[in-house]
């Protein structure tokens, strides 16, 4: 765990400072204190991002000379929760058994992996260095375990954020020229049906469409059929708010 990892690296923890929504539950805080065997320190102001912003702003405005002084003046302790030694001992015993589970079931997990035909790894270009897409694609080419490259095509509209504007069919075509790996494209755009043909022409192998971007199930169904008709594999993606039963017929189809 994190605490053991820090200790092994020469940074043993003497207490845990908690912020955020977790501070609202005394039961949750006591449980964590008991499990970790360390005191939990709760701040008076629990919204850490806002407090951090205020600290930096106070230094920038000249209220305090540096961050250390601002932290000393602005971060106030509300109370401490101490661990129950009896419960900590019991949790440690349970955790000792829990740590044996991973090594014990590892051979079984590998057997199941082989029986199921292995896993498909599709690294996403969202996590790539966009200044060197060709180089990042090359890394995937050199890994024998990678068969797909996942490309998220967002227009910044359906995913309502200016930072959710990625790339389009032209980029898919450029990537296609750089690799023989299968291109797995997730399309989250307004009017997704308008992009299907262009994706096929630019070398998309599997086109995944977002259920919520369609006005009706019939439109969604028609788009899946059109994707298959152009020789691509068709995939469906749903948002957390959507129940998988809503597209069960399409999945089976």
C-alpha cells in the first residue's frame, strides 16, 4: 500500500492529513485511522483545491512572503482522530492474509487469460505526446502485445469542454499511413453518421459510436449497419447514466 511504499522509500508517515468530501464522515475517518494505525488530521477548511488556490493567490498578492508562510497562517487544524490499537491489530492481521491473495491466485488468473484467448490492449492516443504522434505510434508498433491503437475523436460539443477537441478523419488517415496496427476509433461528435464514410476512407478498422449522440435508437441502429456495410467493425459505447439493457438488441445484432 501507499504507506508501506513511502516507508520503504525512506519516508515513513506519522499522520495522515485528510481533505475533501471524506471529512464529512466520522465513521469513514475512524475506520481509516484504525486500518492505517495512524492519526487522521482534519483541517477546518476541507476544500483543498480552493484553499491551495487561495494560498497561491495570497503569495501572489503580497499578503504573505512565500508559500510556507501562507500555509502556516491559512491551514488550520480542526481535530485529530486517533486509531484504536485493538482494531489496528485486527486489521493488520486481515491485511497480512489479503497480501497473500495476489501471488496465490496469479497462476489461476493466467490460466483464465489463456482460456479466454488473451486480452486486447489498445493504447489511447489521448495519452500520447501529441507533438510526436508518429514516434508514439512507432512505440506501439514495436510492442508485440499491442494489436490496436485507440483514437478518440471528440468535437468539443458532445463532450462539452474546449479541451475535448481532438482530431478528425484526416489525422486517422495520417496515422493509417504510419502503422499496420488496427485503428480503433471512438466517435463522440454531433451528427456522428456524417463521419462514418470519411472514417472508412481514412483507414479506420473499428468505429465505436456513442449511443447518447443519437436522436433515436433507429438512427443509432442505422449507423451501426452503415459502419458494417463499409467493411468496418462496429462498436457501441454508453455513458455511465445509460443502462446497458438499452442497447442490448444492438449488441446482439
